């Protein structure tokens, strides 16, 4: 799966317009801290997000953040809270 980066939330890892390969996730419970994942925005319909996993809770949920150091540069778990692992659709392939 390929996704095109839109915006600067993952800067400097990815830049606006970068095309990045991801692989479909088989077991969302195998997510680890530092993984970059794709998931539907929890508050916006038909809007996918690419973020880095920063924390894993014991109840199948993860805290995600963009790599941009500017706190206004990323819409992430600071805005919408933890996301359920079952909503993750893809993980950064190597």
C-alpha cells in the first residue's frame, strides 16, 4: 500500500508530497512503540492519518503523535486521545 504525505505533521521523517510504502497490518496487537501506522481519523470521515506510536496502554489502545516538534504541526492523540489498535490498517514496511 502506498500513501502520499499531506502536510507537515511527520516532518522531518516525511515531507509533504512524499509517497511512502506501508504493509497491511495482520495483527494490530503486535504494534510496538516507534512504529509508524496508518489509521482513519477518529473524528473526520474519509480521512487517513499517518502517525508514530508513542505509548501503548493495556487495553488495546495506543497514543500516537506526529514527528513534527511544533505542537501545532500535528493533529494526533493530544487532540483526539488514544486510538483503538483494531482501527489500524497499515504499518510502515521496511
